[in-house]
C-alpha cells in the first residue's frame, strides 16, 4: 500500500541511480515512473547527445524545463530528473513545490565506476571524465542539498536496500531526513 503522499522526485549527478531506483520505487509504490531525459528523447525523436550537438546545452536545458513543468503537474508519480535539472532556479522551485525531492548522493569516483563506458553522457565525453565529474560535483552538490527534502547516500551497489531505506524514510516525515 502506498502511504507516501505526492510526487517522489529524484535528483543527483549522472550515475547516482535515479532511473534504476526510480523504476524500483515506482514499482514498489505502484506508481507511474518518468525519466525526464527519456521524455525529452520521446518528444524530440532523437537522443540527448544529438540534442546537445544540434542545440547545445542551452537548447537541451530549455527542453528540459518544459518537460519538468509538464511532469510536476501530474499526481503521485516518480520522476527521475537529469543531473543538471537543478541548475535552473525555476526547475528547483517547481520540483520543491510539487513533490518530495530526494537527493541521491554519491562521490564522483563511485559515479565514474558506474558510467565510465556509457557514451550517452555528453558532458563526460572529455579526456578526463573523473575531473569533469569532480567539477560537476563541486558545482552541483550544494544545489542538490538545498533543493532536496531528503538526502540519501547511494554509494552502495545494492539498489534494493536503497529503495527500502528511501521508503522507510519517507514514511517518517516528522524526522530529519538525511542518511549520509
């Protein structure tokens, strides 16, 4: 039985497990799951790297903002956002006001181990992907922290344990929600 009210929104860097955990959470809570990046691809008919190539990051962020606006209007869903969704203040406010935001926190070294061979990550197509992840972490970690209602460490490779921890935390709203 789903006794967690409202939308559940996952934020964090690429490789944190937003899509994997989001699908599992949606299944366990019997909710519809949306990956904002996947919705962008479905609407445009092209991949994220193609959008970056044709429109640049600014064009992609514009499309992302439209998708976030649409998704948060739905009720009782699970949303996995793109890693950079929180860069726009409008997105942060929409996420915070329309759901419970969970920051899936992991160190850059852990993230790189998960996504090192994924060519669908345009921001990591550089000579030193770890340095790029560390740069993104330095910039985005404070933003994720101020946007999130709950912060949970996802360095563990066992996603089913993480799903259980997230659900347990969300069912105890009166407590400070952080598991670092």
